[in-house]
C-alpha cells in the first residue's frame, strides 16, 4: 500500500484507538449499553480506513490530514452520542456511512472540479428552489421550520444548499472579480439579490444560525475576491442594522438576545438551556469530571446543538481546547489548500468551503458558551444530524478533490 | 487574491482565539460561581452525597450538625430556636437561610481545591466531607439574649469592638428549626409575630433618639469646639411644625442634652448642619449602603437631601420621620464610637476547618475606615457615659464599670413606641458593644436598658 498516504493511515489508527477507548469506557460505566455499540465503533473505523484505501487506490494526492480529522471529530461525536442518546448514536452511525459514500461519490464526480465552475446560475436556482420548498412544505422542528419530512425521515435542505451557495459565489466571483474591485451596483446587483433572497428565506424560517452562516460566508468570499475592507464594513453595518430590526420585530429574536445578556433572570424558563450549559461547563473544571460522570443530559438539545457542553463538562477545559484545536487544524488545512491552489476558481472554492466550516463551528461553539447569542445550528461532524453530516462529508470531499487536482499541477 | 486570503485567515482565526480565552476566563473567574450555583442540579445531587459540615460557636460548641438516624441523615440544631435566625436552616424543600445558605458551598466542601488526595478519595468512593464553620458567636450571650427578650418582639446585637466580631445576633420571636416541617405552614401564616423574620438584620425601625449619636457627631465634625449652651423650652418651632420635647430642659450643654435626650437641642443641631451635610453624615455611617456581611442585611433608609425640608430634617435629627435602621446597623453606629471613630464591617466567621480540626482558612476581621475624628468621638463618648450615670439610661448602670450608652424611644404609627438602647463598656476600653430593640417596648430607658445591662455584665464576666 502506498507510502504516499502513510501518515494518513497512522493518524486514522490513533483516532481508532481514541474511539475504541471511549466506547470501552462507556460500556464499563453503563453496562446497559448494547454490545453492538462496540462493533459499530469498529465498523466506523473500518469505514474511514476504507476511505483511506479508496484514496490510495486512486493515487490521490490530496491533503493527508483532512480524512483523519474528519474521522476524529465524527468519532468523538459518536462516543458522546452513545453517552447521551444511544438511539440517536445508532442513527448517526448509519449517517456516517452514508456520508462516507457521498464522500466517495463527491471525489469520483469531480475528477476535474474546475468544471463545476460553469454552472453558477444553476446553483443559485437550485439553492433558492430548495429554500422555497421548505417555505411551502416545511415542518417545524424546534425553533425553525427549515425541515422537510418524508415519512420517518427528516432532512434539512439548508445544509446542502450552503454548498450550492459557495459553489455559486466561487464561480461568480472568479469571473467578475476585477469588476467588483470597483463597487458598482450593476455587478453587485445580482449578487445581492441572490444572497439577500437566501437570507430572507432563512430568517422567515427562523433559522437564524444558517442565515448568519450564509451572510458571513458571503462577506468572507467577497473579501477574498476583492480585498476591499469596505465590503466587510458595510456588510457588518447592514448586519447590525438587520439584527436591531429583528430584535424589535421578532419576539423570539428579542428573547435570544435577552437571555444571552442575562440568562440568570429567567433560569427556569427561557434562560434554562444556556444556564444549564454554563453550569455544565463550570462544573467540569480544567480537567473535566470524566467521560460519563457529567450530568449534562438535562440540557435540551444536548445531542445536537449543545454537544460541546458535554465535552466541556466531561473532558474539561483541556478537552474543550482539544476539540477546538481539531477544528482549527481542519480549517488551517482548508486554507492551506486554498493558498496552494494555482487555479483561481480552486482558490475561491476552497476558501469558501473552509469559511463555511469555520464560521459554522464558531457560531455554535460561541452560542453554546454564551460568547454570542445562541442560534440553532449543528456542530460539524459532532452534533447529531444526517443532513449536516452529509453536507460536511461532501464539503471535505470537495476540498480533497481540489487539493488533489492542485497538487497534480505542481508535479507538471 | 492570495494576500486577501491570508488576511482572511487572521480574521477567521481571531474569533477562535477569543473563544479559547473566553473559555479560560469562564473557568477561572466564573467556575466556582457556576459549579456551586444553587440551581445547578449537580449541587443538589451532591448535597445528598456529602457529609454536610458543622456550624460551631467560638468555643467549638455545635450549633448545627448532620446526624444519621436509621439510615436517614437529618440536620440537627442543638440550641433550637436560639440560633434559628443566624445559623439558619436547611429545609427539605431545598430552602436555605442564614449561614446554612451563605456558606452552603463551604459546608458541602465544594470549595475544596482539586488535589491528588481528594481525587483518590473520590475514586475510593469515600463520601465527601464538608467543611466546618467556626463562628464568632458566643452561645452564653446568645442564650441570655434569647431569654431576656422572652415572648417579646425585638432584636439584640452584641459585638466585640476592635474587630466587630458578632458575639450575639438574637431575633425574637423565634422558631424551632428542628420542627420546621411540622410547623412550616403556621410559621409562614403568622403575620402578627413573623417568627421567621430576622429582626436584627432585616427589621427596619425608626431609630428614635439613639440617632442623636450620629447627629451629635455630625455637628461636632463641623464645629469641633462646640461650646454652645442651648436653651430648651420644651419644644422647638420649625417653620410650620412644632417639635415637642419630653420635658423643659432649660439651659443645657451638649453632654447634658445627650444625657437627657433633649429633642430641642438635637433638632437645632440638625438644622444647623443642614440637610446636605446631615444626609452626608448618614451616608458616612452606612445609611443606604449594602453591608458586606455574611447574612443579608436590609439597607437603612434616609430620604435624599432634597427631600428633607426643615420640618423633616428636624424630625430626622432625632431619629423620627422617615428614617429607618436595622438593629445591626445601630450596633455598628455605637461601635464607631467604641472604636475611636472607625467603622469596621462586622463579621460572623473566624475559621473554616475540616472535621479533624485542621484549619483550612483563617478569616481576618475587616479593616475599617475612619468616619469621625477621635476628638468628636471622645466628646460623644463622654456624653454617652453621662446618659447612663445621670440621664435616661440609668437602668444600664453596672457597679464598678463605666457604661456608655444611649436610649431611644421611637414613635411609630403601630402602637407603643419602640424601645432602643445602644452602648458599650467599659467606656474607655470597650470590650462589648450592644444594640437592643424591643418592639412597642415603651421608653428606651426601661425595657432595652435593662436588657443591655444584663448582656454587658455577662460579657464582661469573662
């Protein structure tokens, strides 16, 4: 087997060790957990090893660290899901497998990812269509109506739409970047319309987290393409203005903002989720109370948005910083791919995808720790969520594809 | 474009750095607040697993302890209703009061520093031991105070000057914290007696004449040479208001005025101070301020200077009108004189110990600020001595001891006036400061002064 990707194999081995130790501890502490948990853990590691072999067979030259980090984050997420909600953990197990398959499909269909740059208007149309579908057919889950239910199966189109958004922006900005250097309305126009509509749809669905994500990614990519700080400044001002309007117009926005400022005023009511999250974080201390010893299961949505609170309680400040570091490493590798790419579209696409991951991660980590107001959005790879897992596996797949293609350029 | 991306990397990275620093901040500065918060379910669970620490008086006598009876752990208060308000209670409705509440985290051992020894004990499954609180309280004085008040409504506060350690904090009527569950409903419903109320720290009463100590001090600070001879015809006309005196005192000086509690004199002094300075003097001695104390204390009240027209100012100068104070605060006022002009915040705890008597923490008495000059205080002290030797406080006289004091008879709209007495002894080298309040007790010189004598005598016996 290739010594080409040996480092990747080694890292996956360490991740497997981490996963099995975690599952082992859980089985010891909670004897009621089914033994198939352990076999599922082994299967997941085999799956990631399988992806590694797949890349090897293709003689892929993509970044060696993407796959192991993805495995580490998914694995840690899986361990915590078994700890919190074993039923969901099993579903997550299947979704990881689906994710792995989509990763393979993403790699195989983007042999030359540059071809993706030709479909910009299709992306935005599909994206908007998907969002419109949720407005019409959407069902309410938690605070937002941004879900589609088919039988027993719940899906969040926004998670996949975000990839379309980045594809659209990357292709559009690459074509028009010189023109955008001078902020002229005619060039900015279609952009603003496309973006504006998506944000509005999301806000109307009360999916504020995704709206913020779209907004942030848009600004980041605009800045990357034009280098004009004015865009970021104006954008931030617009955001603040919009947020202020939303505060006064929408009751639920006001609530979110108020409990961010002072959850203690309503500890048992609206502030309950954040207060309990903070209690979990504070009770963990520097070293954590130990895997399985925390009491974070009372936090609502602990298996989705608030999984990080459990990490902080049981693995402590140290564990929390560790997980943050994993995300930072992933983000760093993503930007490295962007910087190494020789093709402009590749640069933009890699930047956009990395920003997507970075901003989403920050939004939820910040919200759960009360650094910023809470918005409902998943923590990539760790939160329970099929659509999220799928979208993020595809995201990494695309990054891999770009990375491989661009490394090939260096060998020419 | 690559340059933009490099800059973008910094912009994207910055929030994560901030997040990490913020997490560090959370753990360092809010960690113990969050980990010991009463609404944190882990604390509630922990309580069931921990051997809650004891609360002890200054000699080590047990005021509160957890005992195992038939496998059930209950909290026992050996002194029953004597310490009910200050020690507080732990009810099984998760209500906590008094020191049981304010030092909950210490009693549960939550303030334990993480160490290898503690971790090993946790692994071995050893039950967590809470810490014991050693208070400044003197059981003998507290029991005496309780007996003195008997069935009356009121409060007794006794402090040791120089440190302002609280030797006794009595509130009556009281209740038996050992029988809380059985009596909960009736205790709460008793609107007339309000046994659950800690009158010493929460009760707000018009101070009456004992506030003349403050008025006098304020006047002396302004005019240290005060030699004025006042003329008291038995009343003073303040614009549209006639302020009556208890008697016609004729020509009197400052010390004599204090001794006989001449309203005319002190109203005059208050008026010459003016509302601004009177108000500021009150602030200096702690009115409107929250006290940093181990138990919650109600803030004593004085209206703003702009809301003190001369009529109200005259009344306030003699401790009537809208002025309200807690008995603890009035004890502090007396302690300022006892401590040569220094206001020292009171304290209830001296040490935190393990069950094996190992001292975990020594709590030093608080520093204090100079509020009045020594000259001012000297004159007030002399005046207060005269109160007891020849004035309204004769009932507080003790053979062979120079007692300084001030009586107060506070008019109030609810019935007989409240009876007040504050004082300290021996006057030149104080060992004890007391404040007594008896609701509707009539003249201060009667009820309160008599109780003060008993407390001071017992305190000086050691």
